[in-house]
């Protein structure tokens, strides 16, 4: 006897360089519309969007992408990570789109309302690869220290400084090479 599983639908699309330029332009417009908005306004806007998105019971592919915003918010709120200056501004600028209530597809649109947000989350996560990797390494290092995993681990402040310096070098290399995400690196499977 075989069990029947519900059929799935796989939707795949590639974003061309022109498509990516369109999304970059939308991100820039969101940054401009928020202007000199204070950090708390951006963070509360993103938190509000997340709450509304999760309450709307979006499709699984949207939920998975919404979860990617967690580390971005966490690195801003983590007192021990101490993200400051231009590094902090990079992450806040990336989150500006999600704090802007005027996004591409109105969020109240059933099923599709958060698709543009899901696409933008992937793009933003790709543009913050250096920051996300460094923060994940820092969190893992902190957990290892708390668990007493290895006595030869660097103190948390040293590890943070090293990881943030590495993050900046990687970001500079990515910018110098022109990698923001390109069409070849962004492919969505829903």
C-alpha cells in the first residue's frame, strides 16, 4: 500500500541584472523615504512587518525568508556584538525596505502580499553575507565560551574585534569586485 502525498508545485525564476537593478532601486527609494529616520523607527517598522507577516499565515517559502531577518535584527540589538558606525548603518540601510509600508505588493494582498518582501530578504541577506557570517561566528564563539568547550578560545572582545575586521575586509572585497548580488547568484525555489 502506498501513501499519497499532496502534490507540490515548484516555481522557479531567475532575476536578471535588470530585475536586480529594479529591486536595488526600490531599496534605495525606501532608504530615501525614511530619510534620517532614527534607528528605533526602522527597527520597530521591521518588527511590525514581521508580526503582521507571520500573523497572515504566509506560504512556507515566505516564512523561511522572514526567519532570515532575525539575525539581522539580533546583530543590531546584541550588546556584546557592539556593531557601530558604518557597519551598523549598512545593516539599518538594508532593513529600511521592510520598515517602509509602501512596498511593491501591498502586504494585505492574500498569498502574494509578502512575496516582494521574500525576494528582498534574499537580496538583502546576499548583500550582508559578510556581516551575517561574522555575526554567526561570533554567536557560536560566545556559546562555546559559555559552554566551556575549549580553554584556548580567544576572549569574547578579541574574537569580536577579529570577526568585525574580517567582516569589513570581506565587504570591501565584495564591493571592489562589484558583487552585490548578481543574477547568477540569486535563484529562488519556491
